[in-house]
């Protein structure tokens, strides 16, 4: 029979070996994730593969057209931060702003729309939780038109594209969105926030609101929309963030 000291030593050795094995496995996993060429931004190819698997799981199991982001009562609305001003250097008046559209299969812009054109579509309003990758969130009301309705009206057939790319008018900020997320019924081209017209710091005259994505995808002051099968450039993906950036 082992003495207390011998039993303690035995358990200590077992715990040390288990901890050491876990550390080795963890280091091996980290080594695998860090291996391979850089795929996008500063993210190694193997780590990008893991993010891709997460993307597929989220798209198939969570935010489909039948699974919406939660809605909230008006009493829950808070004051959202004006986080990030990339691409917002110059204020734009509604009458001077134009939305340039490059439909699927087109080689260049084919239309330049006004706010009146955009507002001619059915109006939709929603109160959702806007989430930032920094860890904060705010319940916010947005109103505008569904991107799916916009696409059907002004770019019929472009739903066949794999992705949508959007730029600010000065092209300093840009995002890439997968088509299922873009065509989600809660994805809006919005001109109203908390029952007031958008301010310049929040992307006036028109911004993207996509509740199934983090705020980095909710581009402010859209100037160009392109429908494409090639994954568009993305400002934050180039800086090491996940291209999909889904919740």
C-alpha cells in the first residue's frame, strides 16, 4: 500500500504528464494553424481553412432565410457609436450622391441611381442588435429597402453571382459579402437610423445594414455595388480579420 507521500507523488507525475501532453497537443495544433502560406491578410492558409469551416457551419445552421437575427422592442434602443470613419472624409449631399451599379456579368458600371430611385422600393424597418468585433453591441432601429428587392429591381439575374462588393464613393473603404448573406431578408440598404435620417458619421445618405455580420461589414456611405463570382477585396480581411465575419 502506498504511503500518502508516494500517492501524492504518483498523482503529481500523472498530472504533470497530462498537462505536458495537453501542451504538446496544443503547440502542435498551433503549429499546424500557423503553417503554410499566407492566404489572406495576415492569416495563414490552415487557419483560413478553419475559418471557412466555421463559415459553412454558420451559413447552413443559423442565419438562413428561415432563421432571423433577433428583433427587439423600441424600448431597448440605445445610442450606437459612430465607430470608424474610413471612407467618410467628405460629406455628401443627397442630391449630389449617386449609387453606381455593376450587374453580374457586366464589365463596368451600367447605372447611376439617385436616392429617389432607391426609395422607390418597398420600405422595411427593423430593430436589431448591432454587434462590433470589439465586443460591444447596441440595439438600433434601421429603415430602408431590402438588398434582395433592390437587386431584383435594378439588377435582375444578379442573384446568380457568388458575392457582392461595395465601395465608398472615394473607394477608401470596401467590403465583400457572400450572396446568401446579402440576399438575407434582414439585409438592408438603409437611410434611417433610430427614426432619424442617417448622419454623415453613420454613413449618410445610404449604408448597408446586415445583422448576420459584425459591424465591419456594415459599410457606410455606399458609392458602388458590384455583383461578381470573384471574392471581392475587403478592407478588414486585408488587415487580418475573417472575410466572412459572420456572427
